[in-house]
C-alpha cells in the first residue's frame, strides 16, 4: 500500500523476547477519551455500547471473499485477543483456501503450455500473453491473501473497532463496492462464456491449453466447463483483492484526515497555542495509524506490486493490439471484450495507484513535518514577532 516513514518510532511498544509474542497493532479506530475515575458515573443497568469492528463494517465484501477462499479466520471463538492462543488446527476454510491457491497456480503453469512454435506476431500471441500475465497476477493475489489470513495478520486489522463517524459509512461503502465487484465479475464471465462456448473454438487454443494447442480433441465441452470455473475464480481473485485493498486505504485515509482536522480545530480554538500533552496525543494518534498502515503493507505488498506490474503490462499490450491489429478483430463481441479488458486493467491500475498515493500523502514525512511546524513553530514565530514589535 505504502511505506511508512522510518523517522516515526513506535511508542508504547513492548517487545517480549523470551515469550516471542506476535506483535499486534494497537487499536486506533475507536476514539478513547481518557477521563478520571471519579468523573465517570457508573450505571450497572446500562450496558456498554459495543463498537463495530472493521470486519463487521466490511461484512458484504468479506462474505463474498469467503466464497472464493480469499478470506478466512483461523482463530477459535474462545481464543480471546491474543494471537498466540488461536487454534492451530486446519479448519475447513483454511483447507478450502489452500486448495484454491494450489489449483490457481496449477492453472497458471498450465497456461504457459499454450505457446507453440506456430505462434506468430499477432492478435493470438498477444491474447496468450495477456491471459498468462493475468493468471499469474491472480494466483499471486490469492496466495498473498491466503498467507495474510493464515498467519492472522489480516485478522488483527479487521477486528479493530471503528469510531461512530466511520462505522455507518464503512458498511454503505463496502456494500456499494461489493455490488460493483459482483457486476464486474458477471460481465467478465459473460465475455468468457461467449469466448468458450459460442465462438466455434476460436479461443480454445488460448484457454484450453495444452488441449487444442498440443493435444487436439474432437469434443472439448467438459474441458471448457472446467476452464470456465477456473476463470470465474480468477475474476474473483482479481476483483476482490483490488477492492479490499482500496477500501482499507480509504479507511486509513479517513483516520488521517480526522486527526488532521482535530488538530486544525484545536489550533483555531486555542489561537495556535497547544499544550505539550495535546501535541503528544496527536502525534501518538498519527503514529498508531502509520504503524497499522505498515502492518497491512507488510501483508499485501507482494499483491500490490504484482498487480501494478502485471496490469501495466496488460494495458500496454491491449493498447498495442487494439491500435495496430483492430482490423484483424472482426467479431463485435471480441472487440467489446478486448475493450472491456482494457478498461478493467486501467481501473485496477488506477485503484492500486490511488490507494497507495492517498495513504502515502497522509503518512509521509512531509505531512508529519507540516503538522509539527503548525503546532510548534508558529507559536514561537508569533512570540518573536510580538517581541520585535514591542522593542
């Protein structure tokens, strides 16, 4: 997603070397207002309001990801908050996710057999290059999300509470993103259905390899059905990995904006004279969000890197093919399919870049320095100006 500034040093972090406990980011999304005990009125009849976690706010997206083995939780219900007490047994979700990862990598290796000595520089070769690059990218994304779920790193972030201002927005935003993701999957599946079953075998050498490219069979209906299910899983891995990464980036950006807004209002109310305690509070909030961004980035950096490189390659190849070989593509559905593929690659590339740029803008050292200057140096400048005017 982004790289956290190395000048930010975590505060309040305790490293237990002997017990070798797994580091866990602190809770940052819930606003904890510290008050004295004597100022708090306790009423036993009123139950404390439970805050919505990120997993509950993103439930529509996570439920869709569970269907394809992209997300699961290995922690047992009585495990508590400590990752070291989670159940180490393989549950059904973990086995299902591992099976999907293995099958997608086998499919990626299978697609490499689609290249033959008869291939020439043209539309068919470009189509094979695009599908091979795309299958490798989807397999990498599926593997990265499986590893993040299996180690519990993704669950650490998802079980953090959301503040009230972000909870309702997160549910609506995730529902909208889930609907858009499923619409893209259905539309892509429709193009794949036409290419596999209604194009008179025009794409068999591309999708059914090594069948019809090295081994020719008369009735490839069953291989087409099997390949169609593979393509459906590939579309889900491609779409939902981009969506959840972008949603997490927007959540972190919302928290950064909230801290900056609170700092700005504090400066306006106190005429740019903020106490050392308030300065330390804002610095710790900013630092906690940066630590969580770094934690998510460690989990998903390989997925983001592969998505950027593979999609950039697909965009270049698709543009070259549509510009210089459009006369060779006579089928209107194929023209629409290649255009849809180009738009989808550009959209995925935009989401990957936009998420990283947005978060990096807030977490960068420049932003932190700008905040500190507005808090620390401007009061000093105002004092120097007042002294110079009085003298």
